């Protein structure tokens, strides 16, 4: 199977003076273009209480996407399971699966930042255990009737969700992990993996390779078939290398927003550090005020970008195809392109048209 190319709706909202409804319309335009231009699917970001990812419900947005598309695959997430009761997630995903039969999956995670967990009353040190218990419950609810549970975090009497998912055995589950330890666990369980640079963009060569190797080795040693892998990449095409760098500053800005969340959660000095599980961070660090993230101020040079970083990929069609083919050989099955980090709507749609013409045909089955 050839590599499948998706797009992401990141809901990046750096200018809060702009009406949020305009951002919503931008994201819907990306969805419509993906449907019309032949992209495989759309991954829908979600996060709360800030203007980095300003979409409080990927499930709600997915319902709207399902209603306006016919063939596009839809992946809400990642849904941070410790934010929710698993009975509600299982039920709402079943509804979505009926709205878009065979096209719906769900991305799940334990949570990459303590900011939201603190506000929802979830102990960050317990987040992984809550996530694992929640995912176990969801999978049972999709398959069984009269499920009862008495666990550390969730307890309920016999319960049957109605309706059950239309897709059998259930909608695809994609687990987000950015650490070797996490990728190994996903591989052992035979689940699909979503991954991206552990510290935003500007990822050195070799990090993704090491992460995928850990996933593949764990899958091979397990009793389960290997799942599929989706990688997130920041991309922009130009007819020339210079033209491809037109929005370089926007990619740097988006990176600095992300780093504001994770700067105190680990060391980035070595590959081992970058691919280690991040810590829980500092509860009292004030980097969001009035919903506005104070971005970091790290700087990068655009000189020889392709020689220095595996991500972002800001280049010409032939070189983008070459890079994507490399990922394909590494075992990446789906690649979701992040092309909306502050650019005008018209530029984003033209970029997708450019990709559909010059890049997508190289990966047709």
C-alpha cells in the first residue's frame, strides 16, 4: 500500500483579536479542499483553554466534517482520555461511526501538558494510569453488552452503549506517542501509532527513525499484527527553494507556541533525551494569561533547512516526494501535513492544490 497523505486542522489561533469564527471557516475550507482534491483524510486537533490549539472538541467538529464529506477519512484527536468519562467517549464515537461509516477513527493520548489537567482536577502523575484504564473500558464497551467495572478511577454497574459502532470490530484506534517507551507499548499492543517531533518542529534526522524502530521491534516481538503509523510533518511547497520559505517565520512562530507548553518537561540536548517520556512540568509556571500563550523566542536559520532538519519540509515538489518516499520506506503508512500555521486561507488552499497536482500522484496506488 502506498503512503497516504492527509492534512491537519490545527486550529492555530495566535491572533486572538481576529474573530474565532474566521479560524473555524479556515479549517472548514481545509476540509472541503481535502475532500475535493483527493487527500486521504483529515486529522483534527483538540485542546482547551488557550490559543495554540483552539478547538475544545474534535468529536463535535468531526460530526460537522462527516456531514459535509462523502469519502474523506476523519480522525478526531488526539482526544486526551483523562479529560473525559470513557462511557461518553465510547458512545459519541459510536454515533460518529454511524455518521461516517468506515471513515472514522479516533486518536487518543494521556495528555501532553499539565495545564489542562490541573484545571480539570486530574493529577498529572495519574494521567497515564487513567488513560490506560479508560482505553480498556472503551474497547470493552464497543464489543460487549452489560459491561460493569470497578477500577481505581472508574466504576459503574452493568452498562451497554446503544448504538454500538457500525464498523467491526470497532473504529480504528490511533495512539499518540512521542517517546521510545510509549511507541514500544503501542507496538506491543498491536495498535496504530500517531507520532510527531517530541519538541515541536525542527526535528533532527534520525529521531523519527529511532522511534519507528522501537515501534517495529516491539510489534514484531508481540503476539499482535503490526498496526499502522501516521506521522505529522510541517510542509510547504514552492516552485523554488526560496519560494517554499515564504512562510518560514510562521512555522518558527508555531514552534515557539508549542515549546511554551513543554519547555520544562525534559531535556532536548540528545536524541535519547528528545525521545524520552516527558515529565509533568511545573504547575505554577505562568505562560498562559487570558487564554493567550506567551510563546518562546527561539530562532532558526532557514539556510540549508533540508540538510539540517527532517521536519519541517519546506521545499520543491521533487524533494518533497523524495522525503516522503523515505518515510514510506521507514514504515510510515499515513502522513498528515500541517499547512495552516498562520497563512492566509487563500494561500493554504492554493498550497493544497499544488500538493494535489505535484505530490499526491506519486503516491497513488
